[in-house]
């Protein structure tokens, strides 16, 4: 696999600014408030290198299942899980075509990783998640609904770790407004102990808009809408009055 997802070390550094312990604490709080209690079997969709797994281990989970399409990213995830002696398994599969041996009580897709190609792919994804959850289990999504759907977004940040300095840029532009497809680009300028590299990755995703999402969940036979909040903060429900950054969305299997 080429591009960013073929370079898991650089991906790991580029997105290491996140507070993994804090994010797992928020997910655990949601599961206790709205779901089945403290998560015991966590399913992470598009798990990448599984950066949250150490924080989940601290929470005492019994089982973690990560799925991803990239064998390279899953290789790093398996190494991380082995180093922690984590009760984890990993499956290389499509986000809309997977099945678990035993259902999870909590599922998540993080960091805007819900890369569905079109409407049919998106609907198949939610059906697969519904099959993978116990009744009452939550599906927790980060930035999977676009609250500024017609704005082409540009973002950038810098991070340094383990002798690697990365200037990262992200931008998205519309491909087809009728199909609601956008192309996302992640561009990394890498300096690894004086050695310069450039890594680019581009992917097209089908965007989901807020009212469309609510209507979809309202008619879905397996899910109900719980809520959405700004910036991983359960004290900041999204009501349209403020700019939205890193929104989290929670639905529950009925």
C-alpha cells in the first residue's frame, strides 16, 4: 500500500498530538451514560495503528477488535498490542463488509476515518456495525458528520517525536456536490534526523450532512440517535451556535 497508510510510523507521529487517555475516558463515559456500562469488548473501525489501545488496556477491557483495510497499518497495530500484552485481534477488511465471532458492546470510528465511497457503501457500513453490536451497544464516531458541508477546509499543524519532525497539511475539496463526494488530501513534510521526505495521501469520501444523518438514523431499524457534541466535550452539545471542531456523534443499537 502506498501513500500515508503505507507509512505507519509517520502517520503515528503526525497524529500523536491527540490525548488518547482523555479520549478513551470520554468514550467510556458515553458508554456508562448511554450504553451498556464500561466497555468490555471494543470494536474500532478503521483502527489504523490502534493508538488508543494502551488507554483501553488501562480501562481493563476484556477484548479489542480492530479492523482496517491497510495491512501495513495493521502490522504496526499488532506490534503495539503484543508489546502491551493486550487482548486484541485485528482483521483486514472493508468497513462495510466484516463480521465478528462475538458482538462488541462499544464500536468507534475516530479521526474522520469513515471513508465510504458512496451512499450504498455507507448504508452497508451501518448495517455491518449493527450486526457487530449487542443491543444497547453504542456506535461512537468522531467527525463523521460534516457540520460545514459546503466549505472547502484547510488545516495544518506541526509535531516532533522520536527525532522525526513533521509539518502536516490537510485540505478537502468538493468532487461532486450532487453525490456529496469530496477529495481529502493529507500532505506531510518530514525531516527525520536531517533526511527530508514528502508523503501525500488522497482519498474520496461520501460526506454526511447533519439533517441527512438524523433522517437516516430515524428510519434505520437498528439504531437510535443519542447526541452530538463539540470538541470531545459532553458539556458542549452542538446546536449550530458555535464553530464545530472535532465533533463526536453517538448512536445506540436498539
